[in-house]
């Protein structure tokens, strides 16, 4: 969960979401996102 939270909140901040909202939203998303979708996001970020 920690990795998911960091990656998702970091992505949201990069997209322009303020840090507090990004943290709150990442907490929600990390519990429902599929492994497949998370891995795709992770690969995408690593390519940036």
C-alpha cells in the first residue's frame, strides 16, 4: 500500500492537484485500483 500511495499521490501532484487533495485521493484510490492498472501507471511514470 505504501508504494501505491506514494506513486498515486505523486502522479496527482504532477497533474496539478494540490498536495493535500492528492494525499486524500491517493488514500481512496490505492484501495480499489486493480493490480493491472497500478502496474500500468507505475510503468508510465518510470518512462517519464
